[in-house]
């Protein structure tokens, strides 16, 4: 293989199949098993790894990003192993590579598949040019538990939004030609139900009935498979007693038999040998047998396949056809990536300056990810020319590292602009900026910095506060039982709020936090998640009115951690609460009679609603909706119905609105959610401008996994609501006939 080969033409499918077959016939059993082993890199040339590659015991390497080292591993594979099969190099390119996008939960708040596709493509370009071929993304686990640290990596609580955005990321990573220099093979993970880890505690077991599994959890994975995702990754979870990495129901019945999926399945890190820890497999050999028979084609980091598959085949406990199947699936992606034509690459120029077009994507995504949760007295946007003294307070006002968020392995901190830096650039020279951290970091209880912060605020008319979570407080293995602002941040906010200034609070966090107290300490509240490289400029452009917020929550915000799980698409129960059907705990008379507070489904001290609902987000302008119009009130199976609504910008500023359409199947053989998101459109309107939006629904959109394990739509009456969030009240109804 020579360096600097121009991009060879992509192989067509027939050529790929022919080359797979030819190569497979030449491979020994140990060489086949070698292709199923993924070894970790260590940031330095690893002699043992070089030897294993030379012996044909390595099919893939992950977590090595040094091009020189990768090129040496590839050279050994190509020139010193018997068959010269190139390695596929994997990496967690989760929300950017060098240029960092907001965390995926923040990206989901844009409700923009176009932006997520652009962001994934940008990340693919930056990663491929150092020698990465495969990203372990998108993570499309549905979760309704913000205690779970990996909610940061998810696209939120809703299967439809996650399906649309996850498919967009697959398209952005992969494009139409995997062999292109700016594309990566993607990986749908974690298959499946990892987001339902009990108590939101990472890696905990999952109990989930098949209806919830299929109607909620599997939908995004089916959408990713339909989008052509190159690989799946099994989760760590013990799902109903069968760990995902040994779960034939998931990896064979669903993925292969029902979905006819053609990519390959990789385990998660050591998840195969963890079958022993689960108490599922007695030893490594049994774990290997369970995993390969369940359909796991590649083993990440542990070596049970290398150690035991040959023996298992000799004993007749594993059919060699499973090995041929696995190797064919893996080779197919290697051929499509063009690795046989070009595995050793020219080392890229040092990434000392970011690409302007990548910064633009990071900026636009950060801008549209920020959610305006509160804006009392319309304090936002601030008039920059009316300012004299502005206090900038908080541990996250000027912390380039923390604002990048979790799963930032290769992000370049030096490229990051913080909110303080952006304010210093954007505010007129006459404005005095008084900056004080107040707390050294978000978990600090050391109040010694409060005095300086209160002094800075006292000298100012406007106080802009940046609080939240450090990056370490979310992501893998980082679950929290208390999801209030950590440390003494709430105390600092309470003291600042007593000064009677105009206050703006910006929260950066990797999850929804419980803000029931926090929200009372500020006039305006912006939720920026961890906004990435361009978060500072994006947030400041919103605060100063250069731009108008358009973010919408992809996940419900509980008032109290005790409400979890709380989400919009819940089922009714026989006694659903309503706002007039429950009495708050503080309003219940002493010695109240047993049945006097109403027998409904609520918490006496928190009610039944979240603090901020799914789909919620304010703007600096206002939108009015007309009535919902139906093309017809009845339609039959297989037909389509068109639904219309007019939206007008009745404010004085241009703004974007995410118009959301929800349905309810009123009566069904298996009870259905009280609302389900089925469509959304983001529209940008100038002041006074209006648009007539149309949405098409087919009976297929109403299908679900129902009684007798069948997947179909059932005739009956449906409600439809359209509006600005999951409480949409513009209503119509239609009937689906047989
Ligand atoms: C981790 C994660 C998985 C990641 C893999 C490789 O444990 O669970 O999401 O892609 O290992 O880093």
C-alpha cells in the first residue's frame, strides 16, 4: 500500500461480495477469529499489539488516535500478517472530534435533523483524517431518568424524536460512500434498553416488558437500521435476566430475523466476559459460547473469542458458520470503507487552527440547542448599549474544559470560547465587567468566594450567572441520586438574588436538573447543556439579542427527583390527576378525612406534572396558532391523512418555532400513551409572517406492538394536538377505519 493514494472508486456490492468470498476461503479458522477481536490502543506503540496484529489476531483497534501509530499498526497488518487484512479503527466520536458540538442531549434540543447531520459529517471529516474509520455513535438509548449519567449522551425521552435525529446522525457520519475521506462507519448503541437501568444507576439491571421494549426502546434502533447504520453495539444491561451481550432475542430474533439487519454487532467494553459477573456464564469459555451463539460478531477488548472459539467449534458447541457469518459482516464494512485500497494515510497537518466552517456548525448547533426556560419581565434580550456595570458570576462563566462536556476525548480546549470571553468581546467598551467565580468549581461548598461575587454584583445593574455541573458529573458511570445544582451554587444564587438586580442565569449541565428552588433566584433562565467549542458566543449572542432562542426540551424536567420517572408519553392509569384534582401537601387541613384529598395519581408534595415539559422552550417573540384542520375525519388502513395548521409570528422579532404534532389512540388492546409525538417542523418566521403547515400521517404511523404480539394499527378514534410543546392544546380528532 502506498501513501497518498487518491481516493479509489468505491467498490460496488457485487465486487464486495466476491472479494469477501475469495478472502474467506483463504482464511484459516484462527485468522477468522482474529478478525472478530478488537484490541484497545494506549497512545503509544504497543509491542504486544504489534505481535498480535502480525499473527492475525486483531481485526480492529479502538482508542488510538495517533496517526503515526495507527499507520504502523496498519503497515504491520498489511505487510507482515499472512493475508494483509487492514484494521478497522474505532473511536467514541460522540459529539465532535476536535471541534466540539454540544453534548447529544443538547443537540437534541435543536430538533433539527439537518444540524445533527451536518455535525456528524463535520466530526467524521476530522476523525477520518487522523485514521479513524468507525465511531461508536449515535447513542440512541431512550431514557426517562435524569439520574442516569448517560442521559447526556442520549437524544432524550421520545422514540420519534430520537429516531429522526439518530437516523440523521447515521447519515451525517456515513454519507453515501463509506470509503470517502470524510465519512465514518457509525454504530447504533446500546442495544438495548440500557437507558432503563434501575434507579438511574449506570450498569444496573433492566426489567422491561416486551410492549414497552418494542413500542418505545426499539423504535430508534429500527430507524437506525433502516438508515443503514454499519454496526450495532450490545449494551451492558441485564435485560429481564438475559444480558444484552448474550441475548438471542435482541441480536437474532429482532435484529436479524425481523429487521434483516446486514451490519455487524460489536460487544461493549468487556461486556462478554462480564457475563460471568452477571451470574449468567460460569467462565470465559461459556461466555464466549453464549455471546457468539447470541449473534455478537466482534468482541471489544476482552479476549474470550480468541481464547475459546476454536475449542468450542471443535467440540461442536459453536457452528463454524457463525464465524464465517461474523467475519463476512466485518469484512463487508472494511471493503466498503475502502480500507483494502487505502489503510495507511498521510499524517494530517497538526490541528492547530480550527476550520471556520466547522466552528460555524458548532456555533449554529449550540445556538439552537439553548432553551429559554424563564424570562420574567422580558429581561432578555439585554440591551448591550444600556449596560453600565455587568457582573459575570459563577464557576462556569470562564471554563473552556467544563463547557465541552462528557465524552470529549479529542476536543481541543484551546479552540473553545467561554461566555466571559464572548461578553468581553461583545459588550461596548464603556461597560464595566465585574467577574467573580464565587465558587472554585460546581461541587464546591467553600463559600469564601461569595464576598467577592456579592461585591461584583452590588456594583452592577445586571448580573449574569453561569452555574451547573462539571463535565465529570454526567456521562458513563456518573449517575447522581440528587440532581439539584451541586455544591453551594443554590446558596450563592439565593444570596445574589437578594440584591434586587436584573438577573440572568445560564445553566450548563449534562442532564435535566431539579430547579424548583433555583428558578426563583433569577429573572431569566437559559439552559445550555454542555454547549461545546462555540458555546460562549452562542450563549452571549442570545443574551444580547443578536439571536433569538429556539431550543425545545428533548426531555422532561422533574420538580423533584422523587417524581422520576416522569415523562410526557405516559399511559393514563385508571385515575389520572388533573390540576383541580389534587391538594398540595401544604394545603391539606389537619385531621383531613382519609378520602378528602382525592384518589388520583400524583405526589402530594410535587403534583403530577414536571417543572418543564417535553418540547418546552420560550422565545423572544410570540407565536399564535390557528385551528387544526383535517383533510378528512375518517381514513382507512393504508391511507394518508393531511392535517393543517396556521402559525403566525405575532411578536416584534424574527424567531423559530418547533411546531409539534401529538396523537392519542383513545382505546387500544394494549393501553397507549396519553400523547405521542408523531411529527414536528421547525419554522423561522419574521414579525407578522404566517405559514400554513401541513402534516401527513398514515396508518403506519399509528402502528404499535399490540395484543397477541402483533404489530399493527387498530381501527378507532384518535386525538391530534398541535402546538409549541407536549401540552399542545389545538385539537382535532379523526377515526381510523379497518
Ligand atoms: C464504553 C461505553 C461505550 C463506548 C465503549 C468504547 O464503556 O459503554 O458506549 O463506545 O466503551 O469506549
